[in-house]
C-alpha cells in the first residue's frame, strides 16, 4: 500500500481514538449502555423506552417512588433523557420529604439526578409541562433539593410549617 | 523503526495508556483527569528521554520527510506525552500528604535523571524503577493502610509506624481492579518507551566515511 495512504489511515485512527478518550473523560460513562446512549445523544438519535417511561409515570403518580425509579431507569438506561432524569429527581424529592425531617441521602441522589437532567437538556434548560407537579423547571427542583441537602439537621420541627412543593 | 510501528503500534499503545491511566474502579467507574503536576513530571521525563537518546524526535520530524510523515511523527510525540501524563496520573496518590510527598519526590528524582543524562538503558531502567516503586507504594502500601477492613499488611505497617495517625496518609479506597488496570497501563507504557525511535549512536561512527572502495581494497 502507498505510504501516504497508510499514514493517512494511521492519523485517522489515532485522531478518532484520541477524540473518543477525551469524550470518555469528559462524559464519564459508567456502563456500555451509558456510553452508547451518550454517544447517540451527542448525535441526536437517542430514544427512551416510552412504555417503561409510561409505567414509571404511573408509579410516580401513585406515590410508588422506588418502583417508579426502576421503570424510569429502564426507560433511560443511558441517563441521557432530561425529562426522565427530572422525574427521577422529583421522585427522590417527594420520597425524601417528611413532615418534620428531610432524608438528606435521598435528596443528594435527587440532586445528582437533576444535575444529569440539566446537563442533558439543551442549553441546560429543562421545563416539564405536567399539571400534577408544583415545580416544572429543573432550576426550581434543584434549588429545593439543595436547600434540603444544605440544611444543618435532618430533623427540624420547624419544617412542619414549611410548604412542601408536591 | 518500521512504518507500521510508527504509524499504528506506538500511537495505539500510548493511546491505550492514555485511556487506562485515569481509570479508577470504585462503586462506579471513574475516569480521573490528570493533575497539573503530572504534566510537569511528564515534561521532565520527556526531556530526560530525549537527552539520553532513548527517544529521538528528529527521526520522526525533520525537513527530509514529507508533511504526512512529519504529521505521523507529531502524532507519536503527542500520544507519547499524553501517555506519560497518564502514567504519572496512575501512580500519584489522589489526595493528602502522600500526594504532596510523592509529587515532590518524583520532581526531584526526574530533575536528577535529567541532569545526570546517562545512557538510554540507564534512563529506561530508572523510569521502570521509579514507576514500579510508585506503583507498589500506592497500590500495595497506601491501599493496605486505607483498607477499612484492615489486612495483615496494615497491621504490620501500623506496628512499624506506632504512634502515627493515618488521617493524613489514608486514601479513598478503590476496588482491587484498579491496581490491575494500573499495572497493565504501566507495562504498556514501558513497552512503548522501549520501542521508541532512539538516537543513532553517532559517537561510535567513524569520523570519516571510508566509502565502498575501501571495502574492496581490504578484500
């Protein structure tokens, strides 16, 4: 084979490998599904499992948050769909909110999920048009979760009078 | 050095090191970006390798080569630098006092290697010893000290370091797989360094070329 052709192939292979490495280090995929999902999201062809999402939404509205998250995870295995990640974060928020306490661990997981939603949304803006929710944007949900995580104590009787944004 | 080595094998070996150098296996897979200190250490090692002749960039990039050939030379150099950064990233501890001590230690050690400028074999051997000992320190000694379960090595070390608290030396424990990945990474890196184009030993050449006629006369 001609020298120029071989060198051009070598350069193309090395360049694409280097690009893939930079991409992996910036996106930090955890599984192969996440890696392929993030890649397809990058080129705009990522699709979630709509049936699993509908199941998740049904569980979410019935306050079965753990089951809802399982279904949402099945729907969005690559964690690349902003709307699904928003609902996952919301499920942590609702489950973690108690009358006199907040579960900081659940709130922290919710914060991680809403961060994923914001990262995956175009220009970081996510708005979910759902009449059953009191918060529709990722920013509102993130602020609520951050307030809970940053609270000095999990048990606070004063939260009895605090408004819970269902 | 053959064309296949220059165009495919060296870049791919160094890219594999670049990918694996930051891999940490905990409850999830983490691709750790290199610290700035790793870049500084990589520059020093690269300089030492060039100075001793273990790596001859002039054989990969020179005016006699075509633009595409020079571009493949640049690729080897760039991937080698990235791999060196990641090799240091894999052996530098993640936090605390050990990180500071080891970065300073490596800095001084590499400066010394650079100043001594010994031959290729010595510098490659020295690099293997430096990276190997850092590997043992991080993935065996520090990992044992940071192990929450506490194995026999931790008990021995704690016995030897009686009175010392582990608050400043303990690292975030990683999965066992991290050490294996780091071992493979360092082995690949050292293998890559060994097949780099080296400087011709010009000092051993005759000062005056005898030419083909001289050989016929001798026969």
